[in-house]
C-alpha cells in the first residue's frame, strides 16, 4: 500500500500504537482478499476499528484512514457502497438501535462522510455539500446524546456501544459546529410539520433540542434564528402569559388573575402558534379547560376556528365540551389541533358522526386494548383518554396518519381513507378493536373475524404509531392478509378483489395492473399508462375530478433508481399547480412523503399546491412509478386521445428504473 494512504493522524502518538497497527493490518488483509475473492474479511476491520471509536484521538486515526478503508472495498456489496442513497432517518435508527455490526459499519460510513465534508477525501458519488447536509441531519436527530446524558437504552447496549456513538457524535459536532446543525434541525422540523403528521413526539423532541441549542451562550443562530424561535415558542411559550415557560401550575395561577382583554390576547396567540406550526403547547389544554369554567364562548377563538368550524362548534356544544373535558390535557395537548381541524372539516354535519363520537366517549376498553395503550403511552392518563385524543387527531388530520416502522401500508391507508371519506366507519372499527378486541369484515358474503385469524404482514405489534393505529392495525392487517389469501389462484392480482371489500364501496370497480402476476414482467404497459390518463387526467376524462380518493400501488425506488418494493398509496386528486403543471396529489402512509425516487423525481410536500399531508408529482413522473390502480369504467375518457409524448415519458422513466429487465 502506498505511504500516502496510511499517513497517520496527528494524534496517533497519543493512542496505543498497537490498536492502530491492528487496524492497518486488517485493512491490508481486506484489500488483498478483495483483490482475489468475493468474500472479504470486513469483520477484522470492524473489530480493529471498534476500540478507536471511544475518543477523539482514535477517531482522528479512523478519519485519516478513510481513503484506505474505502480503497480496500470495506463497503463493497452493501447499501453503504452508495452513500448518495443513504437516508438520514434510517441512519439515525441504525446507529442508535441497530445490531452492533450495523451500528459500527454506519459509524465508519459517517466518519467517511466527515472526511468528505472536510475536503480530506474525495468520493466519486458524494459532494462535500451533500456529506455535510447528511451529517447535519443525522446529528440533529441524535442531538440528545451530545447535549445531555445517555438514555438508559443507550447505556445498556453491548460492548459500551452507546458510549462509542456518543463519542462519535461529539467528534462530529466539534468538526461541523452548532450553527450548521441548528439550521438543519430547524429546516427538518418545518419540512416534517408541513405534512401535519398525527404523531409529533419525535418533532417535539427535536424542538426541545433546538431550545437547548438556542440556550447555549456560544450558539450563532444565523438565518435560522427566527424560524427556530417560532418553533420553540409554539411548544414552550406561545403567549405572553407563559412566554418564559413558567410551569403549568404558575400559569394556572396567572390565568385566574387575567381580565377579559388579556384572556382574548392569550386565545389569539395560542391559535396563531398552533396553526402556524401544527404543534400544540402543553399550556394550551390548561387554558381551554380554564375557559370551560369561565368563558366558553372564547374557546372557538383559542382553537383558531373559521366560520365553518365555529358553526359546527355552536351546533354541537354538549359534544364538543365533553370531548374537551375527556380528551384535552397537557399529556394529550396535540388533541387541541385535532379537534380544531375536525370542526373545520365539517364532518359533524354527517349524521352518523356525532352519535359515533358519543359512543366513543362512553366506550370501555377491554383488557387487551388497555394493556397495549399503557405499554406505549404510560399511565399518566387513562387508556380511554389517550385513545379519544388520537381519535380526534386522526379525524382532524386523515392524511397525517403514518404506519411507523411496520409493513402495514395497506391498513394505514384504510384508516386514512375512512377518516377522510367515511368517519363513522373508522369510529366503528375503533370501537370494535378497543371494546371487543376484534374486527369483523365481510369478504364476498362471508364474515371474517380478526380474532380467528393468524398474523398478517406485521409480526410484532406497532409502537411508533398513534393509539388508533396501535389498536386497529393488528386486526386490519390479519383481515387484509386473509382476504388476499382467499383471492390467490384466480389468475390476477388479489388486490382486484381485496381493495374494494377492504376499503369500501367507493373503490372503483375498474382495475388495471402493469405487471403480469405469474412472470413479474410488464404486460401491455402502454395500455396501462393510457388507461390511467384516460381515467384520471382532467384533460382526457371530460374534466371529471377524483370523487372518492382511490387506492393505488406504486413501485418504490431509491435515489439510485433501484427497486425497493411495492407500496400502497391513495390517489387524492389531480389539479394544476401554481405553475400550471398538472400534478397527482396523493397520500403516502410511510410517515414522510418527501422522497427522492431517482431520475430527478422528488416527491413534493409543500410549495406546489399540496394540502397538509399530501405528496405530489407531475402526472408523467407519478405514472412512471404506478403499477396498479382502480377506476370507474363508466367515467373514463378515450385512451387513444392521450398524447404519445406523455405516454412515452412515463414509460421511459419506468423502464429505466423499476421496470428495467421486466
């Protein structure tokens, strides 16, 4: 090996030379083995690198050896060999919660990116800017282990791995600085909140970290300062009465001495902070509960309601007041936003919804359901309270529901479609799962009980989800899986029969799939694309809008256009964006719709006419990843009228990505 590759870092003298020598020897053996064989001794390098992760001098030595580690083929044959495709949120999970080997490889990958970011190493597929941006995002998500003590789960990892990760992130922070980190963290929170997710625990943790950054005397806030302060204020001090975060008890005392004019100012400030960020401060429930005793008529102002929401509030006062009394506490503060958006949607004017909510209020949970909620949400409130709060959140933000880290996109999509389209149906399923520990659905005339079925796609119960999903998804997953099993062997994709039975009658009876079920190859792909345009594009279907959102399936690719798998989404609508480009607006249940699918296809979540929770793409880009859709065969235009240029663009993008070789 050439001498320049092994140039030692300036601190090598301060660490046991034996450790560095072992690493150098392991790298040389790996390079030699990779020159002649497919199976290489990467574990030797991992074992030699592990003890060097625990302090800055060892990390200096690793950083200096990045070119040698890369040249030896350490990352070859793994996802880490394509650093341009790595995802910060997945990297964060791997480094904190992955198995030891994955954590160590991810750590070495991040050390490599630091060398790229500093300009010490040039990588063919990653720029210094990209490396810097990636590391800042990962660090932003892991900032708690830099600014505070390790959590119990980190301390208990084998081989003191948690301490190694903490050492790595302190090292990265020393080299990248707080200001860059703060800007990334603030941008990431605003990007996520533009989608108005139901689950905001992670976002609030990030805002807490932003607050910790702002409170450091050495922090230069730069351009991010105002946006950062807006987020911190929304969570910790949205009004004059709680501006300095005095604590819930002190704020309660202050409320009692406020006059009406001051209360009005507090109400307006709470509403502005909540709707401006999508985040609710723990101070807000105390304020609204105080208004329940003193000034009920001010609650619509505090919730920031328009005339639509205010009318619904005044039409159903007993129901709304009871929902506030039973669901709104500091531990469930986000339910204030859920309630506000539920009222804004006007769904209480649908006759079955109000009685369904009264049933929910009076519902007693079975032991199994209560234990699930306690295991995830704790005992600060009753399981019924946590469930009711998330019922409000899901009904208020149907496109904010996420599947967590579980293969249950079908069931999560169903929850979203019901909350959006048929809220009483959602409330019925919730009541069954919570009260009876069972969900019953009909399939081709037969009743299917989730209680009598084996596991579906998810083998473990979900935990990173809202309480509605927590209780319903395991049941729905089993039923969906059984419907699919009963549809096998019919010569076509089971979704043709399953989707309408599972999601409801509003699913179109027309069905189109781009892939042959038996061979996996494309079949009549041009006809498939033309039928999609004729069924959905307003220019070619007599300008008929999407009446009911429809289930569809996409072929997901990464930023290197590699096929990752099939995924369930909902087509919400098609419309011209502000730039007069026709776009498909769709719901993606995967918790974050902003994704890079390669070929410069980057799903947009804001700035192109999206409603909260929608993702969007120009029609041809969307069609290039579509592989199955439903439609109404009686309301379809002429496929022959779709321009060849549009069809060719969609087909070309597909055939150069997921459809390559099909």
